[in-house]
């Protein structure tokens, strides 16, 4: 199945609300012959085998870093972007980035638990030590950031503003049942 993700930059009103920040959606794949792609709310529950993708839009050029930590006991974060061994490259403003790739989906394994996705956007590239420190400071047990609705993909879009140090930080929780 293909991913019905369309290039959706923030509208003018959304851009004003998230000056210099990023927007994030967790997209659920439609069931075979089912409804269209939609975005899931923070802490949404999904069953093993569910297919999903991440959609990230940076308001301005930024270096994006994305990790996932699975729900299995003792799971450690794994880099999704940049791929291990690759250097981060700046994104174009308002250009959606879909992971694992346009028309592709991640599939939940058979290890239920709390799935965490960490997203960091930075004005400048971060070295490994700085990146590790930034991720360690992202609280995972807090309320999600503010939301707006997307004009093309139904469901919430989570928005985080860039702070004075040139960083946006986001943790997104998915309940894997």
C-alpha cells in the first residue's frame, strides 16, 4: 500500500504560532480498503502489526535528529534520522519529511509497551555528545505540546517552538498493546 501523505507545509496562521519551530504527526496507515491516512493523538494505543509513519515539518532550515525506543524491557533508543553513520543534513523549510520514507510504513513488533519517539531540530549540526545531552533532557512524562489541525491530514499536529539556544525538542508517546 502506498502512503497518502501530501506535502503539507504550515499555513500562515500555523507558521505564526510556531515561529522557527517544528510540526510533528504520527500517521496511521489505512486498513486494507479502509479510511484515509490520519494522524494519531499523543499516547494513542495501537496493536502489534499496526503500520505507521512519522511526518515532520521544520519551519526554517534545521538539522533533524529522530530516535525511537521500543516498548520491550531494556530497549535502548535507535537512530532513525540521520541513519547510523550518516551526517545530519539541513532540511528545507516547510518541506515535509516522512519516515521511514514516502509510501513506506513502520510496523509495530510483538513487544508491547510504551514506544517513544524523540525529535530534535537544531539550527546548527550537533555533535554526538551534545545530542546525547539534549535527548537526555527531553521529559517523556509530560503533557504533549500544543496542537493544531492539519488542512490535509485529519488529526492533531503537534508544534514545538525553537528556543533561544536554537533547539526544538519533542518526545511523542505511543501505547503499543
